[in-house]
C-alpha cells in the first residue's frame, strides 16, 4: 500500500513537471525575441570596457546600433585603426570617420600662479578639500590639484604636472567622461580636438580682482573679443566664452592679445608650455 502511494505521488509529480516543462518550452518558442547573431560577434570585437564615450549605453548596445546602421565603427573611441577596419569588413559597411574628442581642463591656475590663503591638511582628495574652506586656494573656481581626476581615469590618460595641474594625454584619452564626473568644481569638459581655442579659466571675477588671485585668470578685458573673428568670442559675465558653432573662423590670432594667457591655442596636451603673457612681466 505504501509502495503504491509512493509510486502514485512520483507519477503525479513527474506529470506536473512534464506539463510545466512543455509549457515553458512552448512559451519560449512563442515569446522568444530573435536576435541577430552578428551582435555577439561584433560585441566580441569591441574593447568591452563599456565606457560610453561613443554615446551608447555600452559595447553591446553599440554593436546593436552598428548592425542597424545607426553608428559607424570609427565612432568607438577605443578601437585602433586595424580593429575599426576589421569590424567594418565583417559588417560590410564603411568604417566611417571619427571626430577625436578629449577631456580639457578649464583652468590653468596651478600652484605657481595662484594665491593660497591656507594650507589644506585634510583628506587628500579634491572632493574633501572643496568642502573645507575651498581647499585653501584664493580663487573659488581654481583646480584643487589633488588628483581625483587622475585616480578615476581607467586609461592612465591623466597625470599631475609639477604645478599640480592634471595633464590629459590625448592619445590615451577615450572621452569616457569619468574625469568630468569626478571633478568637484566641474572644470573638465569633453571637446573635439579640432576646437583649439580654450578659455582656461572659469572665474567670474574681473580686472585686478581676478588677477590678484591668479596670474592667468581671465580678467574680462575684452581684447580677445575685439581681435577674434566676428562673434567667435564674447565676454559673458566677465568671462570670455567661445562660440564653437563658429569654430571654422578660429585663428591663432584670437589669443595673441590676451594679457594673462587665460586663452590658449591647444593642439596636443594642455600646459605643455608656459602661458604667453603680453605687456609687463607678471
């Protein structure tokens, strides 16, 4: 009797299991969404870092958009030339042209040119220093120089120079934006390398007040706006602002009369040279 009960229970459980298995198999067949097998293949060709610099949510999302023609292989900022060609050949599409973008720092106020009111001795991060008396620097917009950006960069594309300013190596920078998010003073921006005129200052002070805190501050004098191509540079709230929609008018002459060197013409690394100052020595 006990044996019969056990067999009956086993049969019922087996039947229930088989029924659910069949239902799951049918549901899987009916509801399964077909995916192009090329997605996996292209994803494997990509770097796999999921940096998001291409504008997609990750490498797999980028692969999906490649396959439907919404992206071009060259838009992946981490693929080398040969890898771009490999992906393009696999998909039978043009490699496309990528606009190289890098992180730029909107501050040239290193330790050699800025006034320091106090020596910060707390936790050695920019985030902590920004919360304590502005990190000790006189300029409330200045780079704090404690290398948060260097630490968050996964590509070794940032190093601190002798004046405690972060220098971005363009060939290593993938424009992922980690340094943008990591800077507590919002001093980093991602820019195409073709945009060579950079205002390396965010101070909203003007004239002698600005220069009393930093030798390379924008003092709002307006000489750049006068000498630049029409409307390329304007003074907004005491600070020079470049209209990159007019970038084709940019010329090296636009920076030659900046008395402090706050406006720079950058083709490779920033801060590879001392700023050019005009007029009296500073």
